[in-house]
C-alpha cells in the first residue's frame, strides 16, 4: 500500500469522493501542513480560526497495483477549482486551500507530470500547493465518513460528482480491452441511459461529410445531421463540448423530439470522428460537472 495526501477544500466531500475510488483502501479526514510553531494535534475548532496553518486534508491509502498515483492525481484535479486561492465552493479560508502533499519523494515526478499538464491546459498558474508532507493529524471521529453518517449533510462538491465517479468506473470496468469501437459506444450509451435516467443517450458518427446515427438508447432520432447544423453539428464544427440549458433558445436547433428540453453534446476523438449526444426532458439539466465527466467517459470510446 502507498499513501498520498489531498487538500481539496472541505474534507467531508473530498474524503467521500476518494472513498468511492476503486483501488483506494482508506480515506481519512485530517489536518496537514500546520505551522511548526503549533505543537501537537489541533482540534477542528482551532483549525477553523485559520491561525494554525493547517489545511483540511485527506490521507488516501491506495493499492498501486489497482490504481496509479497518476490517476489519483488526475481525479483530484477533477474535483477542485485549481485557480481558486484559499477557497473551494462556498468555503473560504486558508484551511480550505488546495494542495497535494507527498510522503515519498519518489512520487514527485508523477505528481509534477499531472500538475504541469493541468497548468498547461488551463494556461494559468495553479493555486495548488505541491509539497512534501510536514505533518498530518486525523480529524475527530465525528468528521470521519461524515457524509455516510449524514447523507443530507453539507458538501461543497455537486452531488452528481459521486454518481459520475461510480458510472465512470463501472463503464471502464465493463469495457475492458474490447477493441471494437461500435461495441464500446453501445455499452457506454446503455450505461449512461440506465444509470443517469436521461431521456436520450447516443452517438453520431462522422461519415461521408455528415453525422450518422450510431448506437443509442431512447426514442427514434434523426438519422443524419449536417456539419455545423444543430447542437451536434455545431459541437462537431467547433470541436468542443456544448451545454444547452434550453434547446428552444439554440439557433438552428434540430428538434428530433419535441420532448427534449436541454442537451449536451461532447466530441469524441481529435479530430472529431463522433459526438456523444444526451437530451433531457427538463430545462437546465446539464452543467460543467456533466461536461467534465461525460468528457472523461467519451474518451473511453
């Protein structure tokens, strides 16, 4: 077993998230990187004053044969705003700063690889500490597995994050090393449709200058969509994920079904050779969390 320490804002949500990651044996809420002038283990009340130097941190104990440090670090960046200084969600203060703290110096090259890749993709300096662990103290028992004990308790992470984590891992497991792209698309569409209960989930594949209907779940749909037409054709043309809160407000929207109210379309591959299209019967269903995780799922194709 190995360990790594993640400060991702309020430790209740961060602990709950990593507890659900396959290959993680234990996630413990605690306090790390406290001031050298502070002696002994701090209390939650002391840390809350922002005078101790401690950050709410989760110790993640994992099996490297089942999950890599690289993957864990990528997942960490998926659940934080890496540009926000001393703030995550509604939680503000130095105790909520973000950081990755390592106890094994051999982990640093891997962590730097992920860190630098995120920084390059964003194009701005990250407000995330990357340091050797100075100290760590487990938090009080009432803070351990807090969201298991209090299912309706506060969490700074969108609750759908936990559903998407489970969905992503299930899809990855079922796909295995299957080489057929169509089969992988069919499995992905079925999983998303069944687990997330969306109105329509499917793929359109680029063929002969248009998007042709591929594997899908839901009612009958448009067979072909032109380049730059509708939400799907626009996502193809612009090579980016498009979130539409109200399809009636999208210029040139193609109404395959009058029941569709909001939509998200995610390009697959670079250059785009397909798109993942998902529709909902409710307005404003999709947001940045959906875009992030559906993007990760689309890459599994």
